[in-house]
C-alpha cells in the first residue's frame, strides 16, 4: 500500500509505518483489515498535511518585534475595546521608540525593576499600566522560552502613595440627597437620572450615556456594562424608582439658556434614559463635566464638604453597600456587571474595614459605659 512501510523486527513481528515526504513518520495500528488500514492512512495524511500547512512565525527576538506581534496577532489585544486599544497603542509606540532594539533576553527581573523605577517617576498609575502592557507583550516569549523566567511576579506593581486622596470618593447618603435635590430644583432632570441610576445600579459613566429607555422595564434594569459588555439584569431598587418618578422621560419644552428648542411639531422623546438639556444623549465627558459643575457649586456654598465626588464614586458606593449587606463575591459581581467574582473583592474588603471599625466602636462604647457604672 502506498506510503505504508513494513518493518520486520528481530523477533519476527511486523510493524507498519506511515512514511510520506514532508510528513512525520507515524507508526500505524496493528491488526487492521486492508480497507480499514487504507481509510486510516488517508485520514492520517489529511490531518498531518493540515498541520504542516500552518506556518508559524519565528519567535520575536527584540522588544520591537514582540510589540508588533502583540498588536497584530495577539487575540487578547485584538479583542480589546477600541478605546482601550487607543490607550495601549500610545504606550506600545513608546516601547518601540525607547526599547525596540533591546533583545528579549534582556528583560530579566533586574532590568524590569529598573524600568519600574524610571516609570514610577511619572506616577504610580503611569508605571503600573506600562508594567501591565509590557507583561502582555512579553507573555508569548515567556511561554515559548525565549525569555527563560517570568520577571513580573518578583517585580510587582508600584504602590499608590498614601498622601494621595481617594480617586473616587464613596458618596455619603447626605451628599447624594443634597446633589439630587439641587439637580431636580434646577430642572436638570437628565443629570438627576444619571446620578440616581449610577447610585442604585452601579452603572459606569459609559453605561449611563448609552443606556436605552428599553433598559428599564418589568421592574428590572437590563443593559450591557463596561468595555467587555457584560450583560446586567437586576431588579430595580425601590429608592431608584422613587427618584426616577420625580423626573420626566423628556426635558421640559420651555426655553432656557444654552438650549435649542425643536421647531413646532418637531418634539421627540429621548432614546436614552439619561439625556441632556436638548433631550439628546450626553457624551461621557459632557456628563462628567455637568456633574462636576454642580458639585463645585454646592461645595463653594458650603452645602457639601469637598468637591471630589464623581459618577464612579457612586459605583463604589453601590459596591460597598452590597458588600455590607452580606452579598457574596459572585452575587455582588452579578449586580455590578463584573466579568469575574474576584473583581468584587475590593468592595468587600472596604466593607469589612467599615464593619470592623463599627464593631470596635461599639465595644469601646460598651466598655466606657461599664466603667462609668462601676464608679
């Protein structure tokens, strides 16, 4: 039979091998009838030919070639959101310009640690995002053995300076109520809706500006969350229902400064739950700036302390509230639109600190009361 080679061993046994130019030599099973052996050989040739037709590019030898391979071929990069790709490409260009000719083998733990120190001078966030992207770029080289050891577990990330303020403050209930009442008083109904929805669903700013009116129906909120487009399906909070009942589905048709009214007969209803003064969807920056102006005004008037409250802080507020209520990581992740339960751990840890401090305060109050009674 073609491509079948018979080899007789010293003990008299016969073994069959597939031998075809361009394919590896493969031993064939014993005891097959002629037709079965012929079918097996044909299938084996087809399978091996398919594998041999796949041509793999040689592993990158410099960081520049690794950067290009990551950007053009890596499925993890290809599947990122467009906005994330844009941010990553800025840093990939920086890598190519500064380190493109450096051999892959140079990126030992000692060398990466030196890079970490240089990048940390720009700030902890700038350093950490570069370390993460460098890790992504070098991961195939670590897997293929071009880089013999993974330097990143040893090097670690840059810690956030203690003197920095929390980037996204959790909102006290008093602050939330003051901001909501002021937004309603000023007839910024779309902004009020954004604040309430963010507070009671944990929706991100990008989710808020895109959320269609159909997301709210049958007593539930259903929408795609975040850059990974995680589907969120949660019951509508009773507090959210009450606040939304104070806002119309469309902005008032009365003229106001900076608002263009449609022509007669041209009224329309917004397509999104959150809308600007003209009834159209906010941009992400526009929504953030609108809230920042209101917060700054209230802080200047002394009605709230500080002006560091933003929409993402409302997401933190919701996450900590869920953790304090006893939600598991999986339950909290489902409510918040996380792709993994591990993402909810940050809120549970913050809630645990708050719960422990409250318990300590109660113990202290009980001890003082006990001492006072003994006097």
